[in-house]
C-alpha cells in the first residue's frame, strides 16, 4: 500500500484489492482538504484503517454505490463518526449488506450495511469547493466531484481508461456518452480516477473516451441497419472474449456495451 501527499491539500492512498494474488485490481482513494473521495473495497479495509485514522477527515463522499467504492463506509461511519455522502437514490441500497456473485466477492468482498447521508449539491472545504455533478452511465446514480478553480475532477468510474470493451449488466453506455459530452465542456486539467490514478490532460482524455464510444455507436448503428442481431454485432466488433466476461458469467461483457450504446 502506498500513501503519499501529492500537494499541500491532497493525500493519495493506493493499494490492490483481491484475495487471489494473480487476480487483483487497483484502488485509489483521495483525501482532499478533509474530504475522503470513495471508500475502497471491503477486501482492503484492514490495510486502510490505520492510514485513514492518521488523517484529518471531515466527511466521505462516494461517487457510486458499487462495492469497490463503499467497502469501508460502515467502518468509517461507526469509527470516524463522520457523514458518508451517497446519491439520495442509493441510500436505501446502502442500508443492506451486499450479496455479491463469487467473482466480485473474491476481488472486492461484500460491503457491510451503513447509514448513508444524502449527497449535497456542493461540498465546501476550508480551501475548495467541490461541485457534485450527476454522471450516469457506469451506474445510474453515479456522481463526480469537480473543483472548478483547480480543474480537478474526482471521477470515480467515469473515465478509468480511454478504451472500454466490457460493461456491467446495469451500465448504460448511451448515458455514459451523454455524461462525457457534458464533462468535456468543463475545464478539466487533472482526472483523479478510482482505479487508474491521476491523469493529466483530463479534458483530452475524456474526449478520447467519448470518441471511442461514438465510433462504436456508429458501427453498431450501421450493422443494425444491415439487419444484424445484437449478438452478431457483438461478435463482429469484439471477437475476442474478455477474461472478465468468462469469470463473471457474462455479467461483465461487450454484449452489454453493444446493447446499451
Ligand atoms: Zn463501479
């Protein structure tokens, strides 16, 4: 686990989540002037308790309810005794412990139930102001946090990488395109991603993800007009099956991407 201060106001915690050594994924947490952005997975909880206790944290702000962003939420609420903000529509889901499929349990672990606080429209810190922006697509109630004066975007799972070839069953790539279209209008310098760390040239990177999706959307529409079924389009555009698709039994697949774009 790495914990470092990248400037006077931002501390970064980076570690890997997963109980099998060959099957792990990165998690990045950010503490911005007292605001913890996202709460990692339950599988990293024991590693991050002490580092979190060492920091001055006034609240936690969760980009979306998925288990790799809320794993420490119950512990934070009960031990640090601070508000844990989630989108209003996800408060009920937060109140129930997750019951994950095996492949997600191995990597992230089940999240405990917690009493969430309703997400405000803006989070003010001593030095900054984080605008809460609705960013549906990866999840219907996903939000991002935008610090306008510095051009920082705390993006949760909205960016991750330029190219995305699989989507979860409840993702909606059509919505993701609309979200990216709005975000590229902003002056975003740095992206703080929950899985791939800090990216400079944020605006250009979001644009290139948007272009990637628009290109697929075009191809899907053309093949639809030719009369191909979604499964055939999927095979044509994504001939290689991704490891995640196999492990997840199709819950995470290119077909979901094709279906919702
Ligand atoms: Zn997610």
